[in-house]
C-alpha cells in the first residue's frame, strides 16, 4: 500500500502592518511605498479622512494609485468606492482608475470610465488615450478605437509617440493591419515599441510575409530592435520558411549572449522545426539549460509537423520524466501524433490525463480528440467525446461526420449531418467532403447527387476538386462507371490525376478494362505514373484473365525502374508502437513472429482461405509467391498482436498503403477463426473486420 505523506503548506513571511504613530505632513511616501495590504489601506484611508488630506487632488491620486494599482491582488472595488466619493476628480485620478481597470483586465469598465471622463468635461491627456487604447485593443473594439482615434486627432495628440504606438497596437489587434501600417508610416519618430506593435499586428493577423519584410526594412534603416522583435521575426520566418533570415537571427542571438533568453531560444527551435530543419531545432533544444512547457511543445510540434510522430511521442515521454506539466498545445500535438500512428493506448492515456487535470476541453482540444479517435477507428469514443464537448464549431461537426464515414458508418454520419442542420450550424466545404464520403460508403447514389447540387444551390459553396472526386467515387463505387466517366468529362474544372486514379480504382473492383486503360492514359498525361497506378491496371487485367497484359504492365514498371513503395504496418502494444515491413526480420522476436504467422495462415487455410498470389512480390519466383504474400507487413503485425495481446482483445493496425486483396481476404478469415475484431487503417479508409466480414463491404 502506498503511503501518502501530507505536504505542509509553504512558509510565508507575514507582512508587518503599518504602525502610524503620527500621520506625516507629506503622506505620499507612506501611501506609495509602505502601503502593502488592504488593512494598511484602510488605516491610511481613515487618517486621510480625519486629516482632510483626501481633499488634496495629488494625495487622492496617490491613494487611488495604491488602491487600484500597487496592491495588485486586491479587487478594484475599494478604489472605485473611494473614487466615486471624490469631489470633482481631476484627469490624473481618472487616468489612475482607467489604468487600474486595464491592469485588472476590466477592459469594458476602462472604456466606460474614459467615456465618463469625457462626459464630465475633464481634460483628457496622452496618458488617458494610451490607457483607453490598450483597453480597446484587448476588447478588439474597433469602433470604440476609431472614436478614440478621432479624439486623438481632434485634440492634437496625433504626434505623441506612445499614443501612436497605442493606435498601432489597437488597429493591429482588431485586424486592421493596413491602418496600423499607415499610422506607423506617418510617424515622425519611431522607437522599438512602435516596431514591435506593428510586428504584433502582423503576427496576430497571420501576415507572416509582411512581418519578415518589416524586419528587413528595420535592418535597412538601422532601427533598434530587442528580444521581442526577434521573437516575432523568428516566428514569421518559421511560417514562411525563410531559413536564411532565421539563421541570421540565430547567429545574432549567439553573438550577443542572448541564449539565456528562454522565449528567444524557444522561438528559434520552433523556427527550425517549421522550416523542416527538425534536427537543428533538436540540437538547439538539447543545449537549453532550462526548458518550459512552451519549449517542449515547440519541439514536439516540430516532430509532429515533420511526420516524425514516433519521435514526438518519445519526446513527450521525456517531458513527463522532466516533470513539466503539458498544456493544451502539447496535448493537441501529442494527440495528432497518436492519430497518425494509430497509437490508441497512448492517446487514451492523454485523454485520461486531460480529465484528471480537469483541463478545459476547448473547441481546439476537443476537435483534436475527435480527430484522434476517428483516425484510430474508435467510433464509440468519437461519439462520446463529441456529445460531451461543451462547445462545438463547424469543424467539430465535420470531423465527426468524416470520421463516421471513413469507418463505414455512412448512415450514422448522415444522421449527424441532419442534426447539425437542425442545430443551425451552417456546413462548409469540409463538411460536404465528409457528407459525400458518407454517401459513397453507404452506397447512396441519389442522396449524394442531391447533396452535391445542394452545396451551391442552398449554401453558396462552390464545389472544389475534392468534391468532384467524391462524386466520382460515389458513382464508381456503385458500378456506374460510364456515368462517372461522363461526369469527369463534363466537369467545369480540369480533372486532376486523383480524379482519374479514383476512377481507375473503381475499374479494378468492377473489372472494366476499357475505362481503366483510359484512366491510366489520362493520369500519364497529367503526372508521372507511380507504382500504384501500374498495379491497379495489372490487377484489372488479371481479374479478367488477361495475364499476359498484366505481366506486360508489371514488366514495363520494372523496366522504368518504378519500385513499389514498401508496405509498412504499425501496431501499438503496451504504449509502444512497433513497425513491420514485408519479410522484415529486424524485430528481436522475428523468429517467434514468423512461426506465429505460419501457424495463423495454415489455420485460416483450413477454414477456406485461398492465397491470392497475384499480390506477391514482382520478383518472387513462382514457388515463393505464396510465402511472399504470407509475409506482407499487416500479416506480421497481426501475428505480433496475437502473440502480445490476450484472447478476445481487438487488434489495431495502421498501414501506409492500400490493403491488398490477399491481406483483406486473409484478415476477414483471421477475425472469424480467432474470434478477434481487427481494425486496419490503410491509406484510404478504415476496415473493421469482425466474424469474417469487413465494414467496407469488400470495396476499397
């Protein structure tokens, strides 16, 4: 039994109360320097009332400053009550109150106080404008900010540096970066805060190119910059891929002894990662003497965005060992990596951690969970997370619909689409990709056609190439190959290789040589053929008995040096992701895995499985073709899963290519013989194998 040791609260040194033996004639130092608590404030307040010092405007201002600003962790109510009792407070008193309200994040109240100041005909100065512009900036109150700008110009403060900086910041925060730049360009003098305010506007609006160009201009005019400027420009370099400028900034950091600035070095790590130099970012990360959650998250994000998801998860484990608490950004990237790898157990642990730590499930985090469960083929968890999300946006609904569709639950996906419309959530172009996919997987041709027309007619959404591809898939999947071919010919936009490849895949399923050959011809005109295109046509020839043509296509592929992309299947066991390649022997337990594979294949043979040797390696000898298909990567992964998991446990596999016909047939039989649910995510969709059948209805 674990022994829980109670932790004593940290010892704090109590603040000594002020003892006032005689109230000074000049109470300013007492008020601003020695007043530390609300109790001190009460005591001084009593003396100010008694001595009538509170009627002195400067003393009243000092007292308000102490109540509203200096004692930071106290509510501002006390200062407001004192302010409301002052006889005709002057501009300094109003400025203190506006500043105090801004510091307490009461931005709306700060704007109201400024309006009250104007209504009471109190003189407004540059400090009033600076504070109220900050409040407008935080509120993104563009209209209020414009009104303040008019007052600035009217009262002649348009050339005051920190008022201009406030205007730049306000317009930038409200998305009016063009106006912010106009204010900036018209300034007679600019300090580093002016440049940083404009940088902030560009970065908040995602105008990364302009931010980079601004820094080049800054260097050109020899303007002074600081660490804040460099963080902004490094972030922008990462977004636009300007590694040259990023390297220059990194060199400046090292040359000027700024490597101790955590924010700056973290921005450099992030820049390298986003520019595709993940290893350079890791090198810099490893050199950091101190790393906060932002630094860890930046490096994890870098691995995730580079598709190096196993390294992202390994680094996350290191982060846990370092006792650094992850934040929402970390969780989103880790979930994304788990989704790509199909690492259900690790992702579920992350979900449990979110619940345990009571992290707020924002729309961003909730949607990341939806993507994770959808990509791991766990539809029950997908629906549960969706139903429990406190807030959902159109992307959340779209991910749910797409997730259900790709997992073979097209009808359920369409029911959620109807519920989405009932909740008055307007669908977007991404939603319709999911909805059309649902129609495709459910075989609902007429419904798909109606929804495709509805996109532009009812929702003013112009179909993109992806939507046309979905319609080709709907028609092709249903065997309406002539209709699909005519649909492509009548498209208002030029079909791409993906469109024709979709039709080619349908031709393989329905054994249509003529349209299959035409599809391959069109693909060749658009882009160089890759191995999958040749294999699809060869498969069509084989399916209709034209073996010589199938051999010819495969020989042509070999002569051109086009190699089949090696199949890689991954499986997660006890939080560790294992990868398998065809005929791979790199696993320490390879001998055991191959023995289990042989046993598995013999078992399903007895149950009626017949190997499809046309899916064997091109170079395999005739006598070795059966062994070749037995050793495909997903079969090795399934055998490993049978060894490492208990009877009845679901086995989840992720594969980088489409599942071949032989593996599909074999996995159906394995699910029946071993009484296991096997979920395979291939490059196209999910296959849920159970009791000898698959959710894709043998079309993929």
